[in-house]
C-alpha cells in the first residue's frame, strides 16, 4: 500500500475488503524505507538469521543490527494497527511473506553474491523462513483470534530462478537455473510450515509455473492476468479442475486513475473469456477465482489504492452474478 501510516493503511484495507467473501490483508508500506519493503519485512521474520542493508541490497549478518531491528519494529507496528481494526473479525485474513526463492535471489552472502548460488545456504534460508512463518502465524492468531489466516508467498523472481536469469553480482553472468524438484521441495517446506493454513503463491511475472506450484501443495496461485498467454491455458484448466484457487490480477496496480475504474464487468471480461475457452463450467467460476490487483499498490496514489480495492469487490460481484 502507498504511504507511511500503518493505521491508515489497515483502516483502508479492512474497510474496503471486510465481508463474508472478501479477503483483507496485512498491508506492507515500503515507502517507509528498507525494512518495510517486501524483502526487509521477511528478513525480520527469519529465525537465527540476520541481515543488514548495503548499497547493493540486503546482506547476511552475524547478529541482529539496526536494520533487522527496524524491520521487526515496523512489522510490529503494522500488526498493532491490523489488530486494532480487526477486533471481532471472523473471516479470512491474508499475510504475505517473500517466498524462499525470491528471498534467495535477493539476499546476499558475505561475498556479495546472492544466496541463490549456494545450495546449502538456500536450504538454511528455507528452514529459517519456515520457523519464522510458524511464529508469525501464531502471533496473528493471538492478535486476531477469529481470523482464518491465508499465507501468501511472494515469488516475483520464481520464473527467473527456474530459467537461470538471475544476474550475478557483476551483472556479466547469471546464476545457474535451479532444478525444478529442488524449487518445488523448498516451497513444499513452507506449505508444511503453515500447518494447514492455505498457501497462495503470488508471481506477477510471465510463465507462472502453475503445475509445479500445485505439486508443491499450494492451495492457490496469484498472477497478473494481463501476462497470460494461450500456452498457459492447459495448466490453468488443470489447476481449476484440481480445486486450486486462482487469484486473477485484473485491476492495474499503478498507471491508472480512480476514474478509470468505472466498468467492473469489463475488468473481468478476460476471465470469462478464459473460462469459455477452457470449456469449464460457469458455475465453477465464482468458486475458483478471486479478483485482485495485478500486483502491489505501493506505487499508486492513496485514493487510487482505495478505489482499486473497492473495484475488485465490485468486479468479483459482477463475475459471481453473471459468470457467462
């Protein structure tokens, strides 16, 4: 979300999305700086693993320093705000953390190279993240006892990890592609760490590996619908038939004005077309699809961010009322 005010962000999200079929979430406010960003917040969750900020990004440390403490403090502030505005709330609540592979591609070893280049470091990172996720979920359950958590793993770098397109520190080479089975197993470790909490994997990049994510145990896949091509049809159809929830990002996160969000039915026209092309039952549509922004809203104006969330609700209602 845009801005730096945790209470205002929580009020906006809960106000726009609270309802029996809606999914409010714990906002991220990266405008506050390193530690409030996607990578920094998740580093603050790691167990017995710490990092600090270098000009090139986040780098592993021997002990928790100022940057790790700041990340944890901001997460605590965000959770306090969420707790305040969800008193008595009895529905789904989404919590996002950076997934193990995007984290491994973004977090540097002491040498300055990404952890992605060291298989042992990746295993240690996944184990630390799994422990942190367990603690995070337990904390949220204490704060919002009526909520049913949903865990989102943000994996924008996943396709690059699988295809060997993550650059090395020099920028002249790329890290070797990680074996798909290794990628799947690490994601499955996070699914197990969630201990029954549904896990959704979000990737706003082309070529989302739907089948791999299903085999890892993901209950849902979140994607930018504008990046889909017909070669994704078979994998999406198989996912829908297997009961995988599809979080379709159809509302632009930036680059539009609140006034442009005037046609909820038009926003989901592509989803309807996809469903017809796949030959799936229209009755399955409302059960299978969640309407979301295409990616984060941090770069949007505050008024647009609120309008985008409200538009998602109207678009989803349009899809449910008229699936054909």
